[in-house]
C-alpha cells in the first residue's frame, strides 16, 4: 500500500493593499515597451544609487519619499495635521517640522505614526499617480518607494525590485554617513524596517548591494537590459490578477531566487506563513536620540 503523499504547504493570501491604494486607470500596469517598476530597499541598502543609475540609463523616477516630504512642507496639505498630531514642539524655529522630534515620538508611540500615515499616505499615492500620468508613454518609469512592503503596496506593482544589503553592511554605511548616530540608534533604524527574509520572498528581483559599486552597476545594467528586452514577460501584479500570492513567471524580469540573493548564502526562512514585514512607511526619519 502506497503511503499518502503529504499535502503541499499552502500560504494564506497576503494582506491586501490599503483601501486608498488603487489604480483605476491602470497606470501601474507593465507590458513589453511599457514598464512600471517599484524600487525599494531599507536604509543604507544602496537604493538611492540604483535609482540614480536607472535614471542615467533613461528611466523616469517618481520618488514616493519626496512626495511625502512635499505633503509635510509648511505649505503642504498635511503640515497642519502633523502639527496637531505631534504638538507645537514639532515645529522648529524655521517654521518646518522637526523630523528628529517627530521620529523620536513615533518610535515611542506607534499610534502617532499611524495617525500621521493616515493623512500623508493617501495624498502621496494620489500625487504619485498624477506624476505617472504626466509621464505619459515613457517606456520605463520607476516608482521609488522606500518601504514598499511595509506599507503593503507591493501587490499593486509588477515587477518589484528590492535593493538588498546585509544588516552588517547597512550598519557600517549608516554610521559612516551619520557619525552623530550611536550604534544603538543606527540598529534601531535598521530593525524598524522589517525582516529581510520576507522582502526577499516577496520581491520579483533583487539587486545585491553588499559588494563594491561596480557590482551594483553591473547588476543594475543587467536589469535595465532585461526591462528593455522585447521578450520580457510581465505577469500582472497580484492586485491586477485578483490572485494574492501569484508566483512570478520563471522568466519574469530580473527574478533571482532568494537563496542567491544574499551574499551570506541562502536567505533565512520566513517566520511561518504570516507576513512579518512591519507596517509603516512615509518619509524616512532620522533615528531618535537615546533616552
């Protein structure tokens, strides 16, 4: 008698995007000759370098973080809401929001972060769609979204590209460019941005930025060539397909298995079937001062 084969493990569907994150005009749909890519990566992961390289190669960049900062400028639509959420001390002598003060408050109280994001994110999303529409038929547009997975926006994009660096590399870079930070502060920033294992699993493509700049240039150029290939395959995003968790096609643009994405060998397994990437996005804030 043959033993009953084990049933394959089934992951529950990924959480849906926020209600305000919609694409009624299909501005995010990719097809050969029309790429709408989401680029993401944690702090000090080399994302800005990859974004600049893609711009040099010819892509149009729509920066989610810059749009969020626009919303929080003194004349922005979310400035007053932020002042009310964080109090009068959140505004500096120059009339602008004190990002260090706000970051410190948000690290202490997640409800404050959620309240701010509830105001900033819907505006930023609409501004991003407006920017995409203004780009018209530009062949390749990159939406630079710092915390794409944390905000659950990844189901709306295909392909998604993750800029990856090990925590040790992130820490070294962060301390090098921010000598005023303590090691503890820098680690708090890195750890606040979610688990790398889940991001590696969710991303369609990974650019490993753990090595020298020439490796980043080589990988980014290879990705650019694949994006421009006339035979590139662009499966619909999970949101467009109506099938959360839809696997990426074997020849999807830039896809690399998770076990090759990390310079330290196989990526650590995701912790169970749940999505462990922490929620929260918006402009990247500096680390709060030690207590």
